[in-house]
């Protein structure tokens, strides 16, 4: 099973709202990722968690706040977003290992519209 | 540094025709190479990956890709296109194992299949 689930599928929020995106995987992976994808563009990495610790933050604005409560869950808390933050937000997971080639498995994404 | 080049933005083929999507990479260390497919309004699905060993890699849905080190290429092919193959295709390179080794994506290419 290589399934990563994301909720909600769609989200519309105003610029003063606070909302959260959720990602879950039960593959035993210990690395989880948030990506942002604009239409007709490749995904852009935002954050990486490795063993529940934040290992990479790609200089993402503080209005995006990631959280990894346990090894299966990854949240992205949103506050005071701008219309240009409207995009597809993708979660991915992988198993970090020094002995084999790592493959990232992606969820279906949350399509976010900021009004 | 590593990079991926996918020439062109759109490829159109007739149903039953050969599909060829090109990918060239640049990497200072032995690369790990991936092809992902993204159907409309969905996340990224792994098509195939190159690790070590056999340079001809077979993936899902009848796709395959050949790693050519001398040409720094990893082109994706399918002998006979099906209407369901219409999607966005991304080539990606990863430098090494580990969560801190990022995926570098090409800009993607849209495949259209004509009846």
C-alpha cells in the first residue's frame, strides 16, 4: 500500500481565516513533505520532516506553519494567507535510509483558494 | 548542483502511436531518476524510477525509460498511446538517499492523445 491521504480536498478561505491541511500515511515512512504547486508548474518544496523533526524549511513565509504530531501525521496550519497562496498543496512521504534509493509518494492534494 | 530539462511544454500524439517524452539531467553525483504522472486535479503518481543496475526500467501502464549516462538522458516511452495517458508528466532527479536530499523537478510536459 503506497497511499498518502490528504484532507480536505478543497478549501476556500478568506485572508483573515485560520485553517489547517492534514496529511496521513500508514506506510511506516519517517520522512514527510509539503509542496506547493501552481497550475502548469512543477511542485515546489516547502517543508521536510524527518523522524518528526523539521529538517528543511525552504524560506516559507510564517503564515504557513507545519506540524508533525507523530510519524503518520503531518499538518499545515494556515493563517492570514494572501490570494497568491492559492494553489494545490501536496503532501508526500518517503522512507529515509542510507542504503537504498528513496522514493517519494504523493497524496492527491488539497486545492486551496484564498479570497 | 542538479537540474532537469524537459524540452517543450506539450506533446500531442494519436491514439496507438509511440509516446516519447524527453528528459535530460545534470548531476554531480550518480543520480536517482524518476518519472511522475499527474492526471487532472490529482496528485503525482510514480511511473517508474532508476536506481542502479539495469538501465532499462519498466514502469506502470506500459511505460518504460532508459538511463543513458553518456547522454545524461532518461527519456520516457510507451509503444502505443492510449487516451487515458493524457496527463502532465514530470521528470525528477534526486542526488542521494535521505530526507534532506531534495527532488529537483523538470518543468513538466503535457501529453495530449488524439482519437
